[in-house]
C-alpha cells in the first residue's frame, strides 16, 4: 500500500514538474526616447520622453502575437519659432505673438497612449513588431503651431525586441504627430522622428 502511494505521488510530482510554465499575458516596462522635428526652416523642436508600459497579450507564444498596451508618458520638448512670418498680420496682436513665439521655450506634455501591437516571432528570443498608437495629451505651453491644453498624440513604430531570460530589451524607431484635431485655434502640430529604448518584464 505504501509503495503504491509512493509511486502515485512520484508520478504526480513528475507530471506537475513536466508541465509548461503558466502562460503570462501581462507584462510591464519602462521606455526612454529622444526625437527631432523633420528638417525645415520655420522652427526647431526637439523632445525626450519617459514612458511606463503595461501590455496585455491575446495569444502569448504564437508566431504572430497581438497585444494592446497602455503607455502613460511624460514628454519634455524644446521649441523655437525661427520664421516669424509664420505668424501673419491678420492674427490679433500678431507682433506680440511673434516676439513671444520666437523665444526658446520648454514644453511639458502629458500623454496617455493607447497602443496596438502586431509581433512576428522569429525565435523564442527575437521578435519584430509594428505599433500604432493614439492618446489624449495635455500640453502646458502655447506655441504658434499648437494651442495650450488638450491635444492628441499619434505614433507609428517598427521595433525589435530581444529576450534575455525574463527581461526583454526593446529598440523602437518611430514617427510621432501631435495636433488637436481642430478643437483649438492653433493646430499645425508637430511631427518628429524618434528612437526609444526600453525594458519589459512579465507581470
């Protein structure tokens, strides 16, 4: 009787040990990025940002993996109007605005990015992905191209991720556009090319 109980316990232990690790659908991480406006003569704009990330995977482990993510972000930008004639005389107080907008200024942006990922896994360690992102944004500084207050942030990226144990390293070149969809007076917006580096771990 004792032998049968021991063999049964051993078989159960081996079966439990041989099972795959539980599927982890949630992961989280941090990302740091820098960017610049596309070359032009009207103004300068550079940015750097920090982003927290929480991912949910619909089909972890599949060759083609689909994820959604929330990515709250703080973006610090430096901007200066170089071509004062961008502000035209038909605008109220245009001379004062030219004087104000041509000063170098810092801009703080707060964004809640909502993202969708499509990943193609080439091995257990390496994957390449496409990301599309849209999110509400608040900017604290008036400029000639974007009014202070509520706006939107859109991002499109092609990235590479490489897994080392439980840590995934992420490199994310991306295109970023900010505007307010015409909800406020200034809506020319900013367009930047960026590169970001991040780390992600299972939750």
